[in-house]
C-alpha cells in the first residue's frame, strides 16, 4: 500500500517526526536492538509502532468516482468520459493539484458507463443470477489520460479510504472483484500493469491493441472486442476490393494507433497496396502539428486515406481540414472513430454462440458501415457489408449493398498514383 504521513505532519521529514516523538523514537530503538539480538517478542513492538503511526494516510488526493453505489462486492469502471486531462505546469515546490478533466463530454463513453450501471442494477434485481448478494460499482472518468487512468487503478486497488487503519477499524467498503475498461488501449495497458499483480481481472469493451493479447504481460486482461490484428486485415481487404492500390495512412500517436497501423501496413503489403505517406497525431498535439498533417493530406495524390485513429483525434483533424475547402478524399476508418462496434452478441439463450481464441480474444466479426443521406436528408450510418474471421479463407469479406462515395457519388473513386513516386 502506498502511504504518506497524515495532515498533522505533512511536509515534515522522518527525522523531525522522530525528534518530536520520543515515545516512537524509543520504540524504534528497542525494536532494532531486539531484532539485532533476535530477542522475542518483536510482535509487541510492531503493534505499538503501528498504533503510533495510525495517522498514516494514502499519498495524494482521493479521486471521487463519477458514479458509485455501495455493495458487498464492487465492480470498478473506467471510461474516457472527457476527451482529455487539463494540462498543468508544476513548480516542484508545492504539492501538485489533483488531476482534472477538461474538454467536451464523450457521449458514447457516458453511455458505456450507464450501461454498466444498468447491468449491475439488473443483476441485483434478479432472483436467479446472484440471490442474496448485492453488487456495487465505482465508475471513474479517465479523461482519456494515462496519468489519470493510473491514479484510478491505484485507487481501485487500495480503496477510497485515505486512512491506513488496523485492528477493529477496518474499512467496511465492498471487495473489488474486477474492473471494466478502459476504452483506450494506452490507458488499459497502464492499468493492467498496476492491477494485474493483484490478480484483479480487467475487462475492456473497446481496447483493441493486438499487444494486449500477450498473456505473459497481461495475464488478467480480457476483452469483449476483437484484436486489431483482424481489423487491420479486414481494412486491407476492403481497400483491395475497391481497387485502391495507392493510399494515404493516418493514425493516432498512441498504442492503439501505432500498433493498429503497423498491423494494417503488413496486411496492405500482402495485398499489394502501396502507401504514399503515413502520418500520426494526438489530441494533445499543438495546432501546428495538426496543420502539418493536413498539409500532407492536401498535397498528396492518394484519393483514399486509411485512418487508424481515435474519435477525439479524428475530430481535430477534420476540423483543421475544414478550415479551407477540404480535398476530395475517401476515408476508411477503424472502429475507434466510426462510432460502431462489432456485431452484437449475447449468451446462448439468445441463440448466439460466444467463443474466444487461445489469447482470450473473441472471434472477430465487423459490420462495414457507410455514411449515407436518408430520404429525409439525415446523414446516418448504414451497414453495407461485413467481415467475419470465423468463415473459411476467402469468404471473410463481403459487400452486399450500394455505397455512397464523396459528394454523394455512386461510383467508386479511383486512386491516382504519381508518376515520380517510388
């Protein structure tokens, strides 16, 4: 457990604490002498020292959950409800202020967190699932930030109570049974390394990095969404299907984006697809960096652009492209910003088969969606095909509906390869 001295001695050194507490100083000296000569009983000294240090407190400021409910057993939840963490300049002389979130709210992440709450309440109301047991939850906002996600992971592991207590004063909070989250692969990797050694399961609904399939590094990590290994293959087959052999590529500068794009480039190479450029960005980058990426896109000759990118990052990119008349480009996006998930599956009572591979990853099944204008003039996502990794080789990919291209065109856009490109 990570702890520091309580408020009454905050900011003081260990030596000054001993100087001001003769009783503690004498106990420590006696304990050391007893240990040196192996004279029992040492337990008496240990308990007295703990009694004098009863005011030890957890380091830092406790982070309040966005939503919580008491229960005998607690399910943790971590979601990127805000898009980013508020950046602060630290002077290294004062205690840093607590990490806070900023920016707009991600409505999708908010829905995810509400879904967890609804599921737990449904379990509690059921007379069949866990009769006589009440589940609780503690759901936190990670701000799509690694430092915040790590803070939350430590707090979930330690508990909310800032006081380190012994004896009859044990905390009455419920036992943490597992954690749902995070949505981002980078935050999930950091959290898994913290709570994994405590054998606390971490189940993500949206962290797709293929790296998380490594059970040597992440033994207690599981997910309900397929690995990006399959998504990259599906995207390469989609690009080849429409004859785009000269493309651009953009990805988030994160574990999700870097690993996903690396998998896609390998798959694209196998399919004979050439990549004119590969650019990266992150929502925390300065505007000059975003502008540089948009300049590359504008100057390129590739009509199709593959984007392995998170929704918060693509939002900034599109806003910057829209500052001037955006060039005609056909975007092929990963699940991170298309706002669609893998095919919905449930349990066997709903006639669905649920299976996992040797790494604990579910079998990949993706809907291919296309933004189209409805008869009422509303832009909506329409399913136009699918990719199912469980089907025989050569049959995984299928398009079964017309697609709307740039500016409402119904004909496939063709790529133009620059004659001087190598």
